[in-house]
């Protein structure tokens, strides 16, 4: 049973882990530093799209021009250390201890209106089918207002129920961040037949709110037919103590042969989690 917690105070890493690794969703409303982060992302997005209304820019620009600008905006956010610092402060505002935290990369997801852009979203997946890291915690925030028709969706019923999937044969060529998203590639492992019935929970939060969930949750993108483009940012964290102590969500159906510690770098000093051989991690190539 998934509960949704609206947490107006802070949770330390252990308290947060107790909820998230049990399948609960945690919403931190009005996180202080998130306003400045959002302003920064908005500035980068407007600059790249050359508009004051990014949510309708897809209708104003030629398709290739638009997709190029989106790619640039995504890269700008991924490289922008000022934005990263603000996002880290926002995570710390929720109680996260930066000294113990590794993250992957700050990913701007742009989901335009219309079926032809569906590849910019994701099908149902658990991130852990790819990362094989059960302490993985996902953070997600909208940059502009969203609706139930323009958001992320969860299948709480499948938290503890195995579903057939392609995690055993999925490989790093589909590595997230490679740009495969907009080419409609299999960015994460997929559901395999038989397709389960997936009762959905679409989560609508405000810009400035942060949604936190286990990477082991079955989740995906609501197809955007809302008439406006969705802009959201996601990042994944690992708490070193969780990894060292083997804390995390249960694995109900992941069959990846490797764990992708190398996707995660320390939020302050940038050292790779893979290089922390003191943990006894395999340090082999992808
Ligand atoms: O934003 C979405 O639609 C999907 C996000 C996602 O899969 C993630 O944050 O791991
Ligand atoms: Fe995901």
C-alpha cells in the first residue's frame, strides 16, 4: 500500500529512506531554494527557445528548430553549475545530508503536446531495472504548472508485484542521457508481455514542490494531450550509508546483471561512487 506524505518539515536520510524504500511517495511542498532553481531553469529554457512562453513554443517554431532548441536547453541545464548548486540546496532543505549523497545528472524533461512527441516521455518502468541500485531515490519537480494530463504517473499496485520486463537483456547502449529519449529509444528497460493492468496514480504538484520516490516504483509519463508543453526536472540520489548497509527497496522483478554505480557522483566533490572501492563494488567497465 503506497501512502503519500506531504512533509512540511525535514526528514533525515534514514527517516526518508524508511518511507521511500517502503514504497511511499513523499512530497515536500514549497521547498525554499526551489524557487531560485526554477527561475534559473526558466531563464535557460527561455534563452534557448527564444520565447517568453516556453509552454507554447512548440507551436511557434519549425519542428527541427524546436527540437534543436530543446536539446540545447537540456544540455544547458545539465551543465549549469549554478542550477545544480540551487537544486542541491533544495535537497538539503528537505533534510538530505549532502556529505553522504551521490547523484546522477540534472535532467530537464521536455514533453511537448501531441502523440508525435511521445518518445520524450517514458513507458512504464522501474529505474532500478536499469540501475540495479535499490537505494536509488528519485526527485522530480515541475518547472511550470502541471495538470493530471501533463505529469508523471505511478502504479502503486505493482510496488510489490512482479511484472514481466526486459531488464535481463537491457544494456548500456540505451544509457539515459545519451539523447535516445527524443529518438524514441528504449531509454530504460520496458514492460514485456503479458502486459499487466496498471491502475494509475497521476501526481500533480506545484512548481516549487519536490516529489521524492523510490527508483523501484513502477512509473511512467502521462501522454501529453493537454495543449501545453510539460517541463520538469529529475535527478536521482544514492545515500552512501544506505549503499554500505544494504538498505533499499525490495527487488521484485529486476534482472539486470550489473549495478550502475558509475552513474553516480558525489554532489559536492564529484567523485564517482564506483571509485569508492572501499565499498567493495565491482569497478569493471560498463
Ligand atoms: O517525468 C516523467 O514523465 C518520467 C520521469 C521518470 O521516469 C523519472 O523521473 O525517473
Ligand atoms: Fe523513471
